[in-house]
C-alpha cells in the first residue's frame, strides 16, 4: 500500500500538466483555427503547415526540443515548464482542428441569418457562430483532454514528478519492477474511465442545444 | 550550425527511423488482429464474454502506452518473462493497438446494416460464415480510414521506446544530442524525419476518408 500512497502524490502534477497544456491549447487553438480558414492564402498555408508539424511530430520530441534544445541555450526551462509548453503548443494544433470541425458543423443558415440582421463578420463570429462552435466542440475536446492526460505521462522522461515518475521511483527503491507500474496503470484507469463516461453523456446532452 | 550537424549525423538517425518503422509494423501486425478478436467478442451474444471484453478494452485504453511499455519491459522479467527491448516495445504497442483498434473495428462492424445479417441467415448461412463473408469484410472496410489514422499515432508512440533503450529514432537523436550538445539541430532533424512519414500518411488518411464517404 506504501506504493499507492507514493504514486497518488503524483496526481496533482499529472493534472497540472494536463489542465495547463489543455488551457493553452483551447485558447491558442482559436486564432489558429481562424487562420486556417482565413481569406488570405498565405495565412491559411502557414496555419496548415504549423498544425501539420505540431501534430506530426511525437510529443516526446517536442518536450526534448524545448527542454534540451531551448533550455540549454540562453534561457533555462524547468522540466514542468517544458512539459506544459510542449503539450500547450501541441494542444493548440489539435484544438484548432477540433474547432475547425465545429465551424463546418454550423449550418450556413446561421451565417446567412446573422448577415441578414446586419451583423459584421466579427459579430457573427463572436456572438452567433463562435458560441455554437465551442458547444459542438466540447465532446471532441473532452476526448482529446482524456488522451492528453495519458500523454502527460511522457513528462516523466524529463523528470516532472507526476504519476509515472513516482511509480518509477518506487520501482527503483523497492526493486520491484512490476507492482508500482500496475498501480500507476490503475490510477490512470480510475481517473480516465469516469472522465470518458462524463464526456459521453455531455455529448448527448449538448447536441440538442445547437441549431441544425 | 545545422547543416553540418545534419550531414554528419543523419545515417545514425536513419537507422533509428528504420527501427521505429519495424517496431510500428510489428505492433500493428500483432495488435490489429487482436483488436478484431476483441471487437468480435465485444459484440458477442454471450453476456459474460461481452462484459469481460469491454472491461479489458477500457483498461487497455485507460492505461498510457508508456506505462504499458514499462510493465512489459521492466515488470515482466520479475515474473521470469523477458523480451528484448525491440519485442517489449512491439508487444506493449501491440496491446495498446488492440485496445484502441477494437473500438474502431467495433464501430465498423456495427455499421454493417442488420438487414445483411438477416438476409444471410435467411439464405441459411451459419453465424460463423455470416461473420466471415458478410460482416467482417464490410465492417473492416468502413474502419480503414480511422485505422490508418491510428497507425500514424502508433508510429509516433514508437518514440516512447526511447525509455527502454531501443535504438529507434528518438534514442538515436537523444544520444547523438547528448554527446555533441547540439540538441536543437539533432532533435529538429529527428522531428523532420517523423514528420516526413506522418504528414504524408495523414494526407493519405484524409484521401481514404473522402473516398470512403463517396461509397456510403
């Protein structure tokens, strides 16, 4: 049981990396999604390239690039900072694609009706379409956030003291290489499964509140 | 700074990339058939089998691939089951693949209209033949685009095998970086190599999706 207690102390750090990374992505994804469907071709291409590279390169490479690549230069970055920054930028790309999917799910009638009311493009986005996009994006975002929680275990490779890091410490101290990791798996499953159920019920609830 | 580093070190990274590709191929080759088995038993009429399978899949999907990897590589030897780092990585990724692809394939199998199953049984086909000739071929076809998307993710996840000292792309990049202290350029090159595979692969996935959408 000593193992489990030690592993549990890593939960706040896992949640911190996940929530901070996700929040950065949820905010940064908005301009990226808008740039992705901008009127200007250059902006569109730049946004698309950025998204493709952020999603196409494994998270561990991004963490190492930020921690060792940038961190050994002029500025030093803590492991936690590097992990949050890495998951933050990756999340920007994934969230931008989720928002883009949400945007295309909004019926053209919503744009037309708001234009008929004399709204400018900015108002259409911020008052009519935007709120609906956020709403249809919630289920996909929740699924992404759950995936991110599991991916946050990668932060252990640079020494962030989250769940897997603590399990690894226990494994080394007790030279028991299996039980601590099984407990770590249990802790992840216990956190993620209820989240997945909640996401599923959110999904069915929110679909009703969007125009079609 | 970069170009000379790249010219000097790209052979090591390329050999790492080849290991990454082989691990991914083996993981998918073992994992996807397992995933199909899990998908079939998750749809089974036998209640116990169904619940056990769903439980196994939920645990498999809830556990991070990195944790599975640690259990297979460091944990199993304590019960006298030892694999090389290559097979440990392949097995761990295969288990994750099985759990995730079973859900993808289950969706595909459920997309086969029930009228087809009824028609098959009206023709006197036994259940096994219905599955083999009617449901599986159509269900798997529907699942191809999401399976391709998942394969790209598993290729990326093969970078986790760096933690068990498998000489794949990530560990080659890291060990080169830590001997030259040129992390930025070497990791950058590794990132580009990953992207050179994943970006075209995700384009292909997108094309497969659009083609499939035309047939539905």
